[in-house]
């Protein structure tokens, strides 16, 4: 990978951290050295069920989906795309094996920091500790609000919200994963899309 691309990724990572809190530049430069680059091919697992989760991740480019196998079917909880921090929060916080899987929906480049390195940097800087707390809360809230939406909104409302908030997912991710994320079958999603397309014509 070209040095310019790596530098751009690290600049984006730096700016993302700074979007949560102010951090001394020199200190942040030192801490960024603890982030290691990971490249995944489409379909490659980052975390598999039963594995310990010892890193916090930043998506430089690409898409990761967070899912569980239920009765032989993928149950997708979340998609993590460009310029987002994430991890399997329950497994990471508790230090227990993951009950979920994290897999690349497309070629993906991540930067990962070990939990021990992250906690060490939080001990040294209240500002970075604030970043850690807020980014972790954000990762947790994404999952929680998705569950809430499944319970409170109709199938059409969930689909329309996705179209409004994250239209790029519809181009980047296979339809069966989108359907699972929305709590639908692929056939159910197809029917909604056809109905929407018809109503637009009238």
C-alpha cells in the first residue's frame, strides 16, 4: 500500500479521535504508533465466535458486519463502515469469548489497538480516557438503538430509515445481509422494495 494512503488513513484516525476530545499533538502521535494495520479480503473474518476480543478497531476503509448465527442463519446486528470505531463491546469489556462474528463485507482496511495499550494510554491522559469512554458508548448505543428500532418500527419504516440514513449500504452490501439487519427475509425485503418502487411511479 502506498505511503500516501497510509498517511491519509492515520490523518483520518487522528481527526476522528480529536472529534471526541482535544489531545496534545505530541502525545497523540506517540499513541497512534500503537495502532496496527489489518487488511481483510471480502468474506474474511476479523473475529469468530468463541474468540477473545483484545482489540479496539477503526475502519479506515471498507465495511465490517457484526452478526450471530441463529439456526443456521446470519443475524446481522450492525455494519461498521469508513471512519468508525468499533469492537465486540460485551466480549471486549468482560474479557470473555465472543458470542458473535465480525466479517468483512468487502475489502477492508482497519487499524487496531490492543486493549492493554489503549488502557495504558487512558491512564496517561484524561483526554484520551474521555475519547475511549465516548467511542465505546457510541459503539454500544448503535447496537441498542437497532434492537429498539426492530421492536418499535414497521418493516417499511425500518427500510426507509436505512435508505435515508445509510443509502451507501444498499450498494455495498448483499441484499440478504441488509434483510437480516432489518429483521426481514430476503423475500420480504424484495417485496418492500417493489412496493416502494411502484409508489414512486404513481
